[in-house]
C-alpha cells in the first residue's frame, strides 16, 4: 500500500518541475472565419485546347 505522504511529495516535485498545464483554449478562439471569394468566370470557361490535352492524356493512361 502506498503512503499518501510519498504520493503528495511526488506530485509536488512534478508540479515544481513541469508547472501547471496551460489553460484550455475555447474552440471559437481556434478557428478563423472569412468570407468566400467570388467565382472567377474565366476559370470556369470551356477551353477546347485544354480539353484536348486532358483527353489525350486520359487515352494514353488507359492505353487506348
């Protein structure tokens, strides 16, 4: 059976060496919210050259 006095002195030694745990951080303080940017219509535009390159790579990957 352990002596409570020994356990308390061990706890005191650990607290003296390592200190206390840091305070808890609230979830709201860990996240950042910002508004989304508008979509770029040029990025969504159809590009026939780009589509041809993509399809030729896909055909090559499938060994067609």
